[in-house]
């Protein structure tokens, strides 16, 4: 049963919970990796451990709590408790910087564990709770407005998370200030949701067999493999984002430790081009409405690769870290803008393409499969590939205190990531005949 909810309370929850979550996810994606390099050490292995464990925790949590909330018919408890715990462990992640550097192994494990637990509760709150609740309260009268809100929130979250995050960290690398502010905001919205949501966090229970039978039904790949076109779309998605995660996890540390910018500067360097790149989602939507999926996907891959090749040759001597908008820095803005256009267009195309192919009677299952190909496989594969690139061809130096070798990413992360991105053209090309045949039916 869908509870009707309207007015200021509903929109406060939709925007408050949604925007807080998007900012927090952006903080994790943009600033956790630079935190490790600034406060723990320049060791790619820690970032790899964070990405792999976080991806596994996110995937499991989404399926586990999604199944649980469906079966008991309640969303509010997962949203409220999840947001509070998410905020607590965001702050706890920052506290790892105060562990003694003499206990390096313990520190590294603590960082990975804190990020994993934070991601686990973040997915409980946002993916399995909030997103499902938004679907529950949709009616014919508000469907368009809620859909537009959910589509806009990641854009605003990226802007605020990147710019405000960089400002909170500042040139003095005060990451604890960032985690306290963001974690505190998440906790407050979790408490707010408990009192404001009321019974609108409840639905009719949906029980299909035992808990684990319902949980494992998500991982039934037989329908996916039977649909050749849908299978190739997911393969292309996974390959592209393995390449993406090869460089994206290190782009902040590349800008700070290889090129010499500060955290507050890179927030601006990343945000402005990406905001402009998001405008291209409008013409892409028009092309997709005209069924130009294959052409747009091809163009998006090649555009993303072109942006990465613009960034690949950039050296520290070629930029001016003392002035963000110096003429010598235009190449950075241009490269991030071009790769951003390709990234956004490709993701937008794959989302539309896949959803058009989902069987009507198992859309929930295929949403779960999407997470496996979009989150788990790319983050595991991309993080391992990125670590290998940084350790074998990055800049190295010996830490004077620990006497351990530390690693700084250089432009090679863009070269290797870009070459891997190009491989996604193969499954996209394989979709052509299936796509055309389907349109003729």
C-alpha cells in the first residue's frame, strides 16, 4: 500500500535526505582517497582495499536491506537508523588520522574497515531505504516532480561535495573539519526522518519464499544471458567503468601531489568542467529519444578517451599551481570537461538502454544486476589496475620517517584507463544487430 504524502514535509525529506546522501557519496568518492595520501601515507594498496571492500559492502547491503525492508513492509527504520549510523562512521573514518603512524598495518586496516562500515550503512540508508521509499510514495500526480528531483540531486551533490568539500579541507588539509560537518549533517537528517516520516515509511509486506531465497533471486543470471543485447550492454558498462575507476580513484592525488595544487583549488578545477559537461545530458536525451543509442555510446567512449589523452601528457612544470585560472591551466579544465562529457553521456545512454530491455516481471532483479556490473566489478577491477599502474609507472620516493617507498600517480593513469575504456567499444559494436533487429519488430 502506498501512503499518500504531500506538502512541505514530503519535499523536505526528499530534498534533505537525497541531497545529504549525494554530498556524502561525493565526499567518499572525491576526498577519501586524498585523505589517505595526506594523513596516512601515499600507498595505493590502502585505496585499493577501500574500493574493493566498499564496493562489496555497498552491493551486499543494498540487496540485504532491500530484501529485508520488502519483507517486513517498512522503510523508515532503515532510513533513520541508516543515516545516523552513516554519519557516525563518516566521522569515525576521519578519526583514523590520529592513530599512531608507528602502527601502520593497524592504521591501514582501520581506514579500510571504517570506509567499509560507512558504505554498508550508507547503502542501507540511501540505496535500500531512501530510494525505495521515493518509489513507494510516487503517485500519478507527483511522479514527474520526484523523478526530476532524483535526477537533479547527483548534479547538485557533485557541485557542493567538490567545491564545499575542498573549502572545508582548505590549504591546511583539515579533513577532520570536513568529516565532522558532513557526518553531523547526515546524523541530523536521520533524526529528522524518524520524526517527520511517520507511517509513510511503511508499505505492504512482500514475501516470496524464505529470506535467503528472496535475497538470492537477485543473482539469477539466466534471464540476462538469454537476452544477448542486454548482456552486451552490461558487459560494455563494466568494461568502461573498470577503465574509469583506474584513474578516477587517483585523480585528486594526481592534482595535489603530482601537479602541486591544494585541496580547495582542485575542488574548483574539478567542479567547473563537470558542471558544464552535465549540460550535454540535454542533447543526449534527444538523441536517445530518436533511438541513436549505438551512435551515442560510440561517441561517448571516444569523447571520454579524448579527454583522458588531453590530460595524459600534462606535467607539473606545465601548470601554474599558484593561480587556478592561469592560461597554462586551461588544458586541465579542458581535459576534465571533455572526459566528463563522455562519462556522463555514456552512463546516461547505458541506463536508458538497459532499462528499456528489462523484463517487466523482474525489473527489481535487474536493478540488482546493474549494481554488480556498475559498482562491484568495475571498482574491484579498476582499483587493482589503478594500483598496478601507480606502483609500476608512477613517481616514487622514500618516506624519511618510515623509510618505506611511497607512490604518486602521474599521467599514466589516464593513458591506461583510456585504453581500457576503448575496449568497451567491442560489446557496443556487438549490440548493433540486436538493437536494429529489435526496432524492426
